[in-house]
C-alpha cells in the first residue's frame, strides 16, 4: 500500500488505540498517551515530543466536566461574544466566488471604460481575479469570434458589448455597425431598437445592403490610422449571414480584406454563431479567427474548437447562463458575461431604458458615414484593394436584380435602414 505521510511535514497524533502506530506518524520516543483530552505527540525532527492542545471550552480545574451538548452550546456562545470582547479582532475576508449573474449596469458603474489606448469595454467578470474582464480589441484582437449552442447567450453578449461601448465612449471615438439578417439582435420588440443608439452608423438585415455597406466601410476606414477612433462591426447569426451573402461573389472577400488591412487601424469585427462558424471557409471568418481570440458560451466542450483547454472537472459541470470561456492564444480563462436585462422576463423594457439613457448621455449626436466622394480629401492611409468581379463575368440573376433596384441610389453613399414595424417614442 502506498504511504502519503511523506507529503506532510507537520504531524500531530492524539491518543491512538495502538501505541505502535506512533512510530510511523511522529517518530521514536512516543509512549501510550494518558487518558487526557488534548494530550498527544508532535514530531520535531525525528523525535516525538509530548504536547497538550488547548481546549476551546470546558470547566476550570476542580469544576464538573460538562457533557458534549453543554460544551457545544458554550462554544457557540463564545464564538458570538469574542468579536465584541477583542477590539483588535477583525472579521476575516469572505471567500468570494464567480457570480452566476452579473448585471451590466453594475459592472459598468464599477469599471472605468476609458483606460489605456482605444476602446476596452468591460464585458464580464473574470473567474481568477474576480475583476472586470475587458474586450481589448487593439491589444488582444483586433477581432473576436463568439460561439455557442442555440440559447447560450450569443445575442445577449453582442447586445451587452454594443451597450458597453456606447455607454463608455462618445460617438466620436466609437462607431457601431449592427448586422443580423434575422433582425433579433437589434430589433428586440421594444419601442426603440439598438439602431437608435447615437453610435450606430448602420444596421444591416438584407443581403442587398452589403455592396453599399462595403463601399462606405472602405471609405470610412481610410482615415482610421493614427486616430483614437474605432469601428466595431457586430454580426449575429453568422451562419445565416454567410448563407444569404453567397449570392454575392465579392462581399465576404472584400470584408475579409478590410478585416486584414484595417484591423490594426481600429476596424474590429465580432461575429457570433454556432460552433460550425469556427470552420466556415469564407475569408472574413479566417481573418476574424486569425488573432486566436474567442469566446465559447455555455459549453466547455467548445473550448477545444477555439484551440483551448479546460480542466476535466469544469468540462463536466453544468454551467449557468452567461458563463463562458475566453481563449486567447491557447490560454483559457472562465468568465461570467454581464447581462443588460434587469428582468429576464421583460428584456425589451431593460433595453429601451439603456437606449434612452445613452441618448440622453450623448444628445444631438448621430453617427453617419462620410461621403465616399469626400475620401479624396482625407489623410492618406494604407490603400485597401477591394475585390471586384472580372469584366465579362456572368453575374447571377439575383445580383443583377439587386443592382437594378439600387440604380436610383448610385450617387448616394448612405445605407437606407429598413423601416421599423414597431412604433417609436421620443420622451
């Protein structure tokens, strides 16, 4: 039988039924212990020395010994009285654990968003430090992939990121583009939408909007280099997004080029989708995963998809809503992503409150694209090659119909957002 006693450097032995066992525990010299509570041996070097442990409760010399029930009651009373008897006694620090629910409002109230260069929004709580975990796009990114099974909180994560950015930074420093062909990301069923945030340049919900968007984004990013300004493109339901845009031969390649060429200048893509998103063959996905920064939600098994590892114990645990694993260059840490909902049963009310609050924080502000024609007067930046179909290529009929419908807007660089079906209110 394997003995583990060698791992214990401090050894104490109270009265044992077999005195021969003292030799193995505390060394030579130990004899049978008298029948006295707290009497035993301690190992010092290789010798056994007798010791008497102090008793927490009990009668004084000559008094009758209380029974076990009386001793326990006396111990409880002393534990309650002691802090009041000793002025120098301080209450020990509690052992804190990672919360299973973190409110975005509380997180941002205790976190200074304007730390260091660029946008570093607080997005959750880190399990190791129990402090705010920040998405540092310039240092850790410039892009990030969010994956998880259905219902794991991907949309909530993107909403929290958009609101954290809009709350912590002015529209002159941070601009947002919201993309979701299912529209649930920004149209949440309230009286407002996330598109009403003053930081939002555009919301995209149809493939027909992509060509104009790519041109606007190209023109906008030509002046990002050397500035303290960032553009975040947040794409939800990436699986649906890629299926819809396959009719265009140039949209995803062009976005991939911009992600590669302008990422260090301040253009950041955050895409959210199913675990299959990590294996999507398109150029944009390849550029987003190039920095090896990802967030796996709800399932520790997905960490391996991001080339990370988690302890076996965590891999078998049932995780609460919002729990995820950040993988950065192969290193994994557990986080609790903050939720923007004060009441999970009424998320639209909480999101409306957020939009109103941020609008009041930045009144008379609304982000807008710079005119494409005005880019000639902008500071020179690194040229970006935008991919075009070769002349003479036969375009699919879908592309031809798209372009014919947009002929009337050929001289405009603005993306016309889709009209909302929900009534708006301005209080």
